């Protein structure tokens, strides 16, 4: 039988079991504590593949993914951030950088690739956390450390590794978030979305 490519296997999985995707979305948590184990290259590749298959405006794919594996570099980048010090203990980091000249929606494109990788990591039993970087006071410093061209954007750094914690999280109730037809209206919510405010 023909050997299926990674994205073909993913499509088959998704078509067969949509619930898996929903389950991954709901059970993913930001992981900031990691076990001291390194990730196999095959695993890292699968996560990067998930980033590659993210949607982007006009399929511009304006991103590059920088795998941060050098311990000293990882530590220096962790130090440069304000809320990403835990990167130092992650197995690797992945910086998502975007060329704003290649797309009209650089931030959204980079965010999509980031989110795909967070979900892929979670679905494979790994832990990951988005370290906010775009527009941060340390964006330029981290870009310099990674030798990113000046006009490119650093959208995110993902800390990645085997999880050493099981944090909880919460969300605002759906009924607080949803309107029908116009801002503020909760009329016919039951009919449209199957729940009441
Ligand atoms: C754009 C963005 C930036 C974030 N930056 C950081 C960060 O710098 N440090 C951090 O610890 N978590 C960061 N997070 C993770 C959020 O704190 C986390 O997603 C949120 O608290 C919800 O928790 P959960 O992901 O476990 O559900 C960021 C998330 C996003 C989407």
C-alpha cells in the first residue's frame, strides 16, 4: 500500500474523528515546567509540520521557524524576556518570525502557525507555552540574538518539552461571549447556538 505523507495521515485522522481536534483544543494548557529530557528529532519535525500547514493570508506562508537548541542561547533568550524565563528549562524553543512584506496579515499568520504548533505538541503528549514576543520590549533584543533581519517580526517564542506539571485554566462562560446579529444582542441564542444566556 502507498505510504501516506504526514499531512495525509493527519487528514485521515481528522476526517475520522473530528472530536479529537475539539478535545485537543479544550484540554491543551500552557506548560511552563518541563522534564529534563530531550525531544526526538522526529517529534520536533511533526510539530514544525503543524506550523507549516497553518493557514495564512493568500497562502503567503510568510514565516520561518527558528529551533532554539543551543543551551546558552536558549538561556540568554529566556533571560531577555519578562515572562518567559522558563524557556531556559524547556527542551527547545521555537521562534516564529514573519516577513511583513510577504503578507498583509503578518501577525495573524504568525499566530496561526504558533497555535498549530501548540496544539500539535499537546496532541503528542508534550508541553508548550507561547511566550509573547511581538511588540514586546525585548522583541529587538531576541531578534538580534537570533540574527533575524531587522524588518522581520518576532511573533512568538514557543517553549517546548515534556510536561512536568498539569495546570488548570478557565474560560469566560460562553453565554457572556456570544451575541446574535448585533453587538450586545442575545435574542434567539437558543435557536441559533443551542444555549440560553
Ligand atoms: C499572545 C500570547 C502571549 C502569551 N505570552 C505569555 C508569556 O509571555 N508568558 C507566559 O507564561 N504565558 C504566555 N501566554 C500564555 C497565556 O498566559 C495562556 O494561554 C493563558 O493564561 C491561558 O492559559 P492556558 O493556555 O493554559 O489555557 C501567552 C499567550 C498568548 C496567546
